[in-house]
C-alpha cells in the first residue's frame, strides 16, 4: 500500500525514443531474480515503441563486462537497471567509458548517473510523489477507502536529466524541446 519509487520501463523507453528517435535496439543486462519482471514489462513497451530489446542475464557482477561485450555490436542504446547484482560502482564506471567508446546512448535510473556521464536518466518526481501520497491519504480519510484495497500504485510524474556534454561527445544532437523540458541539462 503506497507509491512505488520505481518507474515503469515503458517510461524509460519512451524517453529514449524522445531523446534519440533513431534508436532501434536497446541492450540490457540483468539478474533474472532481481529484474526479470521489469524486463518483461520492457519487452511489451518496446514492441509498442518499435524498439528491440537485446538482453543478457547474469548471476554475478563479474559476468557483466563479458555479457556487454557480446551484445555491444548489436545495440545502439543501453539501459541501466537498478539491479543490485549487476550494477556495482566498478561496472557503472566501466560502462560509462564503454558507452562513450562505442557511441551508445546510455540511459539510467537517477540524476547521479547522468552527472557521472550517462547521456540520460529518468527519475521519479519526488514532489509529485508527495502530492500523490497526500491525495491517497485524503481518499482514505475522507472516503473511507481501505488502504489494503489501494495496493501499490506507480508514481505520477518523472524528471528527465540530460548530459548534453556526453551527448555531444558521441555525436548526438538532442532536440531543443527535449532540453527545454528536462529537469536538468548537464553541460
């Protein structure tokens, strides 16, 4: 009962399509136990957006780099999941350099990864989550709704962060409308 912090995979992919309309293939490496359900949702959203998901599962963080190298020539973008098995500080640091080298559009789950050099990230809008929580509380108090019946709802509103410096390094020109609507543009 409450509001999920995680953003729907479709939101990530829709933002990718907005930032880079020419993207067609999205790589993702994940641990099935941690992130399998999220990748299932991503497959459905990708089909709607005419994107292809290229995926590899790993059981240990040490398997990440090898898995990435296998898929690198088949993708034009890469999606970083909040997967604690896969994404260690070492793997994120290596990935940032590799995405630059391979000229891949890399998207991540937080403002911090955009500041570290990932081209774009999408994060829940905390202010809107607060407003959403207040609305749910009001509904419970005023309309006698049972909290157990509400379940966990997705967050309303996201914030897009663009690292325009990294985008320029790989030759991606981000549309000015996208930059204008981003929560922050890192130059």
